[in-house]
């Protein structure tokens, strides 16, 4: 069985689709604590510098989801689900002008998921 580290709600997919139409190719990057805490932020592809220290956790509706390896050390035992909430975050993420922001819900990985990811 295949497992995923990151998922997205239907409501968040709808916002992501709107952003794709307006901005083109996108990436998610989970911030490392600056601005809006550990929030998933969306940028136009190429607007955020990624390097070898950024880990690809998965794809959400065709959008790559990255996290810096230092932060990943804190989150490696969790499954993340991207959702939306009303309100303006204090980040530079593309959804902020819509009066909403992406948030994450997290849970610990199951024993099976841990085994799968730690092969």
C-alpha cells in the first residue's frame, strides 16, 4: 500500500485551482516559523528559491509541497492535511488577498505509515 505525507481538503483544492488560473504553475512551501508560523504558503513556481535542503513531501492537485529539512526533523512523524480558514495570515502566500489562508491539520503517522516511510 502507498502512503502519503501530505493531503488537501476539497475546499483548499478549489482555492488552489483559482490561484492556478490567475498565477500559473505554483508550489507549496511550509514556512519555517517566520511571518505566519508553520503555515503552508503558495508561491508562483520560481518565486521562491529552493535548494538541496528543501524536501519534496508530495503533490497536492499537481502542486509540489516542500519543507526545509531542518523543519522536517520536527514534522517527520506527522501526516499533514492542507485546509483553508477565513482570515488574513501575515505571510506572502498568494491566497491572502482572498481573505483566507491555508492552514495545516496534523496527526501522528500510524505504525504502518512510519514503517513505510522509514524503509
